[in-house]
C-alpha cells in the first residue's frame, strides 16, 4: 500500500512540477507524413480490370499549429498540408462519366484541438500527451496523365470537402523555455466524411472556376498522420 | 576590464501589445457590425442578380432564386463565413503567405515580439477577411488560418535572412536585406541596433568577466 501511495504521489509530483512552458501562446511547425485509406463511389481504383471502391495513398507535407498552453492542457488549431501521388486511378465524375490515369492529390486539414499532458514521469526530458478534436479538410485530385475517358484533363480537378474528427498521441521535449524550441513527435488518426464535391477548372491558375458542385456523403477516409516538428516561437 | 561593444541590426520585442489587442478587437467588432448592417440591407433590397453575385451555381441554374435559396444566400454564414475556398494554390500557398509575412514583419519592425507579432498578424488578417475581402467573397476558414500561420513562418525566415544580410556590412547585401524586408526602411523600425558586450580573449587585459543577459525576442 505504501508503495502504491508513493507511486501515485510520484506521478502527480512529476506531473505538476516540470512543464516545458506554461500560460503562453506558441507557434510550431514541422513535417508530416500521412497514409490515407479512402473509400468512395467517385474514386475507384482499377487493378487488373477489377474495380474497387477503396484506394490507399501516401502523402508528405508540412504541419503547423498554434495555441495556448495552460498546463496540463493546451488549446489551439493545427493544420496538415499534404501532397501525394495516386496511380491507376479510375475516377467517376459528377456527371457519371469515367476517366482513368495517373495523378496526384493534395489536401489541407484544419483542426481545433485540445491536448492533455499525461501525468506520467518524464523520460529523458520527453513528456507524453494525448489530444484530439474535430477536423475539416479539403482534398483535391488532379489527373496528370489521362489514359482514357472524357474530356477531363490535367487542368480540371475534383475536390472534396470533408468533416470528421481525430485523435493523436505523442511525445514532446520538456525544456524550460519555448525559446529553446522543444521538439515533438506524434501519431494521429483522423476519420473524415465528405459533405460536398466540386468539379473545377484550373486552366487559369489565378482563378479556379467551379464547373459543378453537389452535396456528397459518399467519400469516407481514414488518415494516419505522423507529425514531427518544433516550437518556433 | 574593458568591454567592447558590437552594434548589430536586430528586431526587438519591447512593445506593449495589450492595448493594441483591445483596440483592434474593438475596431474589428465595429467594422463587422457596420458590414452586417449594410449587407443585411443589401440582401433585403437587392434583386436576384445582386444576391447571386457570389453564387455561380445560382447564376447559371436559376437566375431568380426561390425564397428558400434567397434565405440561404442572405444567411449569416453564407454572407460572412465560408468553410473553404476553392483549392487555389496561387492564392492559398503564394499570395496569402507572402502578404501574411509582410504584416508579420511590419509588427516586428514596430517592436513586437515574435508571438505578439503573430497574434497581431492574426487579428489584422481577420480584419481584412471580414471587411475588405467580404465584398468579393466570404471569409474562408482556410485563409483565416493559413495567412497568419504560414505568413509568420515565412516572415520568420525572411526576418532572419534579412538581418543577416543587413549585418554583413556589404552595401549590396544591405540592399537585398532591405528589399526582402522593406519594413526595415520605415521609421517604425525601432531598436535598430543592439549593443552586445564582447570580450577580446586575445588581449589578456580584456579577459576576466562575461556579462550574460537574456532577451525576450
């Protein structure tokens, strides 16, 4: 019993006496990697003649976040920007015409989040945390090399607006000042579902025109994020 | 002991920023309220073409919107806050970060610390989105976030590199330093020089003490 009390006391002692920085705004940035598993009736993967309604893709990009630290909590917004490639894609457009080819996609996701620094002892200046929040995203698919289909080309693209929620778990460096640029490393999972789909014309790069749009609840995706970065200031 | 000094260009964070937060917040609320009144009056009085000015879908499909569409178009969310912009890389990843970086550098030149300059950039960007840009399209969540965040990160890089160039003493490098960071040419550029005590260890007369100061930047 005494040992148990000692352990509990130690946990709370360590958890309340060594926060990296407290009651401060901060801005951090880093690199991100995401693996997406997307399922939709608009996006079909053509694999040896078999048409599937689920595809996977990997993307690299940057992650940013700003927030306010009120230990042991942290409130703020985080953003993921990614760029990835897709191969052998069959894409069913809004007007039900189908195109095939290779391409790439990019996405931006913005999430208000709340983070909780776990009441666990730090390990070599590393503190663990969990967090989560709702997430809004915009995914755009560009077909670079259209092998078959209608007059869809690289200047046209299809965009999905998604909404969902995500959680993350990570470690951050427990340094006394944010000016010492604490580093963080985390893994997150976000589930999103589309609510709108656009077909756009980007032939004029300064002004993207919406050719058609409609409500859509057909795209669902699970994104696994790996983020690493540091507090800039 | 002699202490030599070395003057370098730097941006300091010595400005008292809280009154400016309050002032900007009041201005934001005031302008936003005025715009709300104007836009609401416009929505009530205008014909279908004015209502549909921002809605390509309505223009192309139904020149005369039905009452439900009209109600949706004049709604608060439609008029003032869109959840997204179209994916426009030129604006989202080029123009907005650059404009955000210049706002950040303006506040840095005016004496704000980095995080305070970022916060002011956030407020200034929000002011622009809700007052100026609203006449062409609704403010978007994407721009509200990316302009200050990416702008401040880009501004931090520009600031560091321009300070490096300005401190080389080379006229050509100084020219490019000012060109990259034009806010350093404004009279606002306070704290132009920072006096840093140094010791000359090669001269034994000067060795013996080190002055340590910590600055908030």
